[in-house]
C-alpha cells in the first residue's frame, strides 16, 4: 500500500465506526502503512476520513474516532474526520467539499466539487457543482439522493467527438430509472446549458436537442444556449429553472 500512495496528493480513508474490535488495526494501518513518514511527501497530503455507518446506534462519533485513530499525532498538515452514512449518502457532499477546498495542487483534477448559493428573482439556488472527470462521475447518480429539486447539465458544444459520451452519461448514469435512489427522478426539471456558443464550430441548441436525445427524457427539460465566459444565457436558464422548480413543488404538494 505504501507504494500505491507514493505521489498521491490526497487520501480518503473510510472507517466502519460500528466495528469497535478492528479500530486498533485501522489506526495501525493509518500510521504505519498509509501515512508512513518514510514515504516522501507524506506531510503534504490532505487526508479525509469518512467516519462511516453513523446511522447505527453503536457507531463511534467523529470525535471518538479522531481520538481512536490518533489523528492529532499525524504528520499531515491537513486532515478532516467527516461523519457519514454510505447507504444514504449523508456526509459525502461535506467531505468532498472539504477535500476540494484543501486540494492545493491545481494540477490534480480528481476532485472537482463546490457548493454555492445564488439568488435570482427572489429564488435562492443552492448549487452543488460536480466536475466531469471520469473518476467523479459515479457520484452523479446520487444527485437526487440528497434532496435535489432540479438538475443542471453543462455540455461543451464544440467537443463533437464526446457528444455521444455526454448523451450516454445523461441517459444511463444521471437519469437511470432503475436505480432506487432516483425513484422520483421524473419530477425534477432538467436544464441543459449548450455552452461555448461564442465559438464558430459550436453545435446549436437545436442540434444539441437531437444529439442528446432530449425527446426521450421524461422530465420537464430546456436546452439553453450559453457562453460561460460572458454570462450569455445564464440568467435565461435560471429564469426557466426558477419557474419550473416552483411548478415541481406545486405538483408535489397538491
């Protein structure tokens, strides 16, 4: 394992907080194997520990796990213990947000996650921004498990070679109706930003509708031409989203 972590910028360790008998073993692995001081660059890494299975009554708290693992003895300069529950996804966003904020190596794109709140026409949008890196895409399918009320999908309209890939991700990853975590998926409005419309080779919004197979999507949807660098189309997209999120709530509670 020491060879495996050589050159790694960030480490995520998931600990079963209900397994009290193996806690000492987890501590030994962390100190003597994963974060062995003999491995060059250990002190520069960011360490995120998921204190998992917090839904169980006998689970150690994050504070108790901090003590059990001897976190304050670690040589790494940045670490965080995040309470979590793998089955429900509780704590995952918070942990990734901490990791994104503490990943100082801008050459690394493994983690790309952010949370921001914006206001448009008296509506507050809390945006959870996932990156498009293949290593983080498996998290996309969990988007509705955290109470998402809408989805924004941003597509590079100049990257024609990957449009089919974007279509596959949209239909088979994000909107896979067979996953239990997305049981109410058809009720969430979908806004697609057809981005980079300022470039001459960009597909139009009409072409994107066809390429992405939008007419096969059961949700309310809208494809908005946009340019992220100038902001063109962003307000129009948020305006559509605010109106349709309100409709979504009206239908839910009536």
